[in-house]
């Protein structure tokens, strides 16, 4: 019987598990253009020191764990910009990303994200819409998208 997935705030010491989760989320060559610049940017994203700083920041973040292993991670920057959302491949398509997003989005009126090509469909299912042209930064392609909390009354 599969153990239940738990959701909690990340703690110091989780940075290594979060890094492993990010590395296990996709094939590196699906996410970067193969240039040294893009590979170095990916290494920076996955760096435990960078992740430790995120854990210590006041920004919103959450992990999903199974058997004490981090299988999902979400983190925001600049309050409402979703900067990281990764799920281990073997746990994808089980609603974990949606649950992480739902647990973190309830107090936002809108959220922005620069989506990788692989995640555009996922974000569209959450209600994100494209708000700009696809662009390349540090050798990594992204599409700017925005989500609005439709329940908010104007």
C-alpha cells in the first residue's frame, strides 16, 4: 500500500532532497539548449546553497513528501511570482503539482510564472493564460503566463 503524500513547509536540511527532486523532475536536455550558459543556470537553480536561501526566505514555499523523500517543491519570488515548481517524474500526473499550487495560491489575487515549454499545458489546466512571447534567458526558453483568482470580487 502506498504511503500518503504529506505537504509541509521546507526545513533546513531539505535543500539536498529538494535539489534531488528538481534533478529528477525532467531530462536536463529537455529544459536547456545545451549551451554552457544554460547548463550553469540549471545547476544554479538546483544548488543546495541557493535552495537553502529559499528555505530561509520569507517567500511562500512548500514541499510534498512521500516516505520522507521530497517529491515536489514549489517556491515563489517577489511575493506572487511562481519561480519553481517541480515534481519527480515518477510522481507526475498524480495531482501533486496541482495540490502544491492550490495550497499556495489561495491568498493571491494573481500569480505570474515563466513556464518551460514542458509545463505550459499544466499551467493552462490551472487557469494560467499566456501574457507574452516566448523568450530565452540564460539559454533556457520560457513563456510568461498569468493566473487570476476568479473568486476575487472587484
